């Protein structure tokens, strides 16, 4: 790639070109990271103001043109205002940092210096002389290119700028300003201060020769850097700017920085931080003649170096008189001794032994390789030396030192005193006077600077000034070009926008903490520090709205949920239960009906209802099978009769069983063995034998045997079926039942001719059927059951497990008809039949009544539903 | 006054006491019930001791059957059920009784009820011995009726169901229909049982009327 295309206008430029030939835009953007962009802004820290004039070339052409027009108009306005503000005391405005670069650039680009400025400073003529035809364009170009063209110009000498300025100063400035600011003294002080915190505090205690490097900082008065022209911003609105002490190199920042003592041209970036009063002071520095006697200088320096310097702009006419000596701070007194401090500067060139160690370390080669390092020294006193360009072979750092030398006043020839005397040493703390009381002693200031870190604005200028001076005075080398695109520094307004590290709210000015700071860089100021964390809330508690943000759908659902919950909590009206007839009355009615009908029929002896015939047995011949089973029983055969019913149903069971047992006893005369699986069964059996069967004349022990109670329930029955003799070895009377006549020849259950089970419970009958049935052999099993157990035992008859079933009074009457016409069953039959009919009638009537009530209720509900909307 | 007459009067009084329940729960009814329970319990205890424990345990044990000590101990442990602290001591006896009874009941139910009833139901359709006549068809109809009653009743007790789309738990439609038919058979069966109970109670009432009539010479 031999060419590079301009990113702005698209013009093809040589590859080695840095700027576009067409639009002069930078071809290679400055891509380095911004310095300090990550560093948070400390509380109380003032952003270091940066000169943004360097960024001017980056701006597009149209913007630069607009800015140029604005600058022209501003210059004209400033010229007009300066003419009208000579007699007034205007308030020094604070130029916005954003426009700092513009002002400086406008100052640089303004070729036409106002007349008043020409009359005030000698720089203006020098500039004009310097920016002679052809140089003007070059100057403009330099502004656009960020100082690129500046290096091509011969380094202007200080003397060239100072000499012309002396004349107008003497003519226009007040007399008290004339001896002010000997250049060497000022530079020395500024450099010293700039290095006060840059090196360690111990550096302050170094040999007095340490002041030499401070002196060696190049003032570069005539370099006309963009930053140097910032002072014009203050000059325009300030009436004080109309004073002849102002010169283009004066700083533009109205701050109470002590750094204003440093030469503004030597440290352009810090110069922007220098307050106005110091700027003004610096602008007057060229007015001081080094040839003035120290006494005059001291008198002239007194009013300028006080705190009150802030009012210099307004009280300029009144400050023509020197302040009282008693009001002069010590450090200001040192200004009067600046010639003494300038002496070491002379020794800088005369003897290399006086070079401090730090300077040797900083520039060892320059001190060694350049034997003519002291060469500028003779030229310091010579006005012509200003015009002498810096030797090309001079190192950068040394070349940057040379312009500063003219600032020094001519030292005495025999002066070997160190650059920093005992009186000068406390001079650096002089800025602290701006924050402290006037009573602060120099010793306190010493300790102050030794114990704490100086602010950034005080520390920043020194190293930067050297670099920038060298870059301004010397042609940029290839490396310097590389440095040109080095990471840029954040502009002051950008720094101001950096986030503050802590959000400590500023204490209200009316708070009770009105005490002034007694020590530190804030000494003398009030209400500059917060009361302290913890004493007050650092921030207001955040106000949260208690209103619930819910969507319409959520609100609808919530309303629905509320309705559901309300419905759950609401009482549901219960329907009044219909009036029901008292059960007790109903029971009485039923009882009366039953007693009347059943009892009446029974006691009347009515035999209206015919007894059922066994031939018309609808039960598949269960009764007939039972009767036929009697015929199968051999005569006098052992028959097992199981009395397994409860006493409550003994009346029914006796009535039901009596016909069948009578028939069997009558026909077969069997030997009866009575057994009961119920404890009461034995007694019921004895009652049965003594009651219904008493007519048969059976004798206990000979014709029947009572084995009594068979314990164990199911297991007992199973045991008895397995081994009857072992299960019930004794009779109910304790006799040996198995050796008795009724049980003669019976050892097993199958030895019985028939097993007759009298039970009122289907469970009891099922147990006997299940456990004894499989082992009964050929023995017939006849079940005589109550009416309530009969239906549950009928399946066993249907399956053939039971040979006959006598179920209730109905079957008993059938059996009774076989041998008897008017038996007990027949006596009961009419009453029983009436009772059944009565029950059936009552059930039927009850059903109909219930049906009618149901229909009525349904109709009522239907009618209600019709009327209810 | 003969003992039978005294017994007859006492029986009559207790009969009236029981009938007094028609007007509600009253002390006469309770007196009759308590006396009946008490007499029954006493009689049962006397019977158990006299007819079971004494002749079947103590007498043989005293006669030298030492093995009967086992039922004696087990029987004694049953008495510990009276004390809540010692109730656990009677658990082995209870376990033995329950285990033996369950085994006997299951065996008896399978061999004495389940298998014979299944065979009987199947036998209803055994027309091998029957001739083609009205009786044959009657047997077939009777067997089918019984079979339908058995199946539908068994299906009625099948409670397997599934969840419908509307979330309700229902049985399958066919099973629901069969179960409904089974419920009819069950209703008929319960009606028969109720009729049997009523018939038994009615017979007992008539017996009481007969007793009173006999006692007072009314009948």
C-alpha cells in the first residue's frame, strides 16, 4: 500500500503522510486510550483542565470554519469590550473548559492582536514579527495540526519577547507593576512547586542545586502554543486583561493555584489550571525587568503575590502602592529575593557540579554529552540569545531548559549560593497561604508539604511542561510523531463528567460545621469537608410506591378470587326440612296396628288363612326333602341335633322345629345327641326337650344325651367333625357321654344317621355345613332355620350340601300337616299371615305416601322455579 | 304359686319391659336388658367353667395330662388383656386363635361354600339328565336366572373405574349396566332378608302372645 485514503474526504495521500493533503484531516486516528478515563474522580478533586486545542485538527472542515468565524467575532467583541473596560472593574468570568481550547486556538490563530494588547505586551510585536508573512499561514496550519508546524519555526527567544514588552510596560503599566516578576524567580518557584509533590518530599530537602532543573524548564514564551493562547480567554472579558502585564503566555484559568507562579509557557497544560490572578501575575512577569533592584521588585511583588490577588483585576489601579510589609507573607518576601535564587542558575552553566543529583539522573547524557550545556547560560543575560535558535544537537530536555534561562536575572558573578536558600525553601508552600491564614509560618508550610500530598494541579505541570516544551521547541522526530498519537488526555470537561467515586453529598453551607480546616491543603477553608460518614444519611431513602402494579387481567382474576372467597364465606340458606311425623307416633301407630291385628287374630283363634300345602311347595321341595330325609333315618339311630340359636328367637325356633322333630321322634324314635355351639344352646335344648317334645317322653341319658356347649366356635365345630369324642368327651352333666346309650357305636360324625341343625343364624348354619358337611358321610343334614336365616341357607340346599331345609313358620306348617292338623304352627298361621299382610300393607301405604309427598314436593319446586326469576 | 307361674309372671314382666321400648328408651327396658345380659353372662360363664374348663382342662390336667399346661398358660395369658400394661402378653394366644380360625374358615369356605356353589351354578345347565320338555327349559331358565343374578351381583362389587374427561370417576358403561342389574338382585335379596327378619320377629311376637294367652288362659 503506497497510499492511504483520507477517511474524511477520500483523497488519496501518500502512505507516510500524517494529514490529508486535501482536508488536512488526520489520516491515522488517535487511537490510544484516554488517560485517566478509568480513574474515578475523588471527592473534592477538581478535574484537571486540559487544553482541547489539540483536538482542533480532528474536527471537520465545516466545524473549524464555523469556529473560526466565532472566534473572529469573539475577538472583535473582546477588543471592543477591552477598550470599554479599562476604567471599570469587571468581574472575572470563568471561562468554560469546553471553550478553553477554542479560545486558545483563537488566540493562536488570531494574527491581529488588539492594539491595547500590543501596547501592553511586548509579545505582540514579537509575534507579529515572528508571524510575519508566510508565518501566519504556518501558524494557522500549526493550530490545525496541533503544533505540527510550530517546530518548524525557529524557537523564539525569550529575550525577543521580553525586550519588546518592556517598553510598553514601562509606558502603560503602573509603576508598581514594573519591577514585578523577575522571570528567573518566577520560574524557579513554579518549577519548584511543580516538583514539590512529584518527587517525594525528600526531594525538597535536597541540595539547593535542585532548583536548577526548575530553572531549566523552558519558558518558551514565543512558542505560541495553543495552550499559551488560553490567556486570551481571560483577557477578553477581564478588564484586568487590558493591563499591559498580560501577555499571550499567561494562563487563562482563574484559579488560586500557586502554580500560577510557574511560567505559563513552559507548562501549557497546567497553565490552563492556573487561576486568573496568577495568570495575570504571570502575564506581568515580562514586565519585570531583571535589572530592577531587588527592593523594587520586592515592593512590586508584594501586592501581586497576596491573596487578595483575586482582586487584582478589580483593584488594579489601587495596587499601585505596595502593601505594608507586615501584610506580606513570607513566601512573597521571597520574591524580593529572587535575584538570589537566580544566582544558581548562573552556576548551572558554569559548573556541572552544581547540578543536582536528580537532574543528573534525569538527563545524564545531556549533562555529559553536551559540554555546552552551560552555553545558554551566558546568553541568558544577553537579549540576543532569545533569537538564537536552539542548537539542533542539543538534547530535547536541554533545549527545553534553555528558554527558561533568560528568565533568570543576571546573577552575581560570585554567587554560588544554592538555588534554594533557606528562605526560598518555604516558598513553595506559598500557595497554601491561599487556603490558610496569613499567620501560617513557613515552618508549618514545610511540614504541611512534607506530610501530605500536594493537589494534582500542583503536581501535574512539572513533568508535562518538560515534555511539551521539548515537543514545541524541537522538531518532532519519528518517535515524537509516535508520541503525537500517543494516548490523549481527557479534556477537562470530560473529566468533569467522570463519575465521582463516592456519593457523599456536599454538606450544606449552613450546617453547623463551620470550622475552618486547620491543616492540610484545605487549611483555611470552611465547609469543604463533609461531616463524615455515618453522621448523616449519604442519600435519601428511595421512595417506593406502595401501589401494586397489576394488569387488567390480574385485577380481573383477583376480583374473581375475591368473589369466590366471599361466596365461600357467605352463609348458604338451607331449605327448611319438611315436617316429618314423629317416629315415636309412627312407632305407636305401627305397634297398635300390629298388636291389634296380629294379637287380635291370634287371640281370636281365627283360622282364616289356609296353611300352605307341601305339595305346592314353591321352594323346590326343600321341606319335602327334609321330611323324606326322616324316612331315611333308621329306627333308634343316633341323630345329632345341634341347637345353635339365641334365646331371643327361641319362640320361633321352637315353633319351626317342633313339627319336624316331633315327626321324626314319632316316626323313627332316634337316639338324640344334643349339642350346641352357643353357651345358651344347652339350656335352650333342655327347654325344648322339656317343652315341645315333652309329649314324646324322651328321657335324658337313655334316649338323648346332652353334650352341652361346644367351645371354640368354628374350630370347635371343625374339631368335633374330625373327632367328636375328643372334642366333647363329657356330657353336659359331666357324664361319659360317648359311653352312654344315645352315643353307643358313635365315634365319628359320620356315624350319626342324621345331623339336624337348628339355627337362627346363617353364619352358624354355614359353619356346620362347611366344617361338618364334608365329613358327614351318608348322614343326612337337615337345617331348621329361622325365617331370617333361611334365605341365606337355601343355596346350600340347592347345591345339595343340605338334604332338607325347614325355613320359618311357613315350612313348619307344612311339616305339621303331615302328622297334625291343628298344631302350633297352625295356631300361629293366621296371626302370622295377618302380620305379613299388615307389614306389606304398611310398606305399600308408606311407599304410596312417600310417592305422593315426592310428587307434591316436585310440583312445588316446579312452581317455585316458575315464579322465581 | 307354682314355680312355673312365677316364672311365667317374671317372663311376662320382662316381656312388657321389652315392649316398653315402643314408647322410647326407658328404665324398664334397660332393666330387662341388663338382667338379660347379666343372666346370660352368668350362665355362659357357668357353662364355660362347668362344661369346658373344668372337665376339659383341670380334670385332665389333674389326672396327669401335663400337656394341657399349654392351653392353661395360653388361657391365663388371655386374662392379661384386662390390664392395658399386660395386654401384650395375651397377644400370642389371640394370634393362635385368629390364625387357626382363619385357616379353618378359609378352608371351610373354599371346600364347603365356594367350590360347591360354583359347581351348583354350573350344574344348573347340565341338561344331560333332563329331557326336552318344559322342565328342561324351566331348568335352563332357572339356571340362567341364577347365573345372571350371580354374575351381575359379582359385577356390582367390582369397583374398578376410570377418570372421564370431565374429571368424574366412573366405571365402564358395560360394567355399569351389569352392576345395575346386580343391584336389583341385591335389592331383592335384601328385601328377602328383611322379610325374613320381619317374619322371624313376627313369629316371636306371636309366640309371646301365645305365652301370655297360655299364662292368663286367654288362648
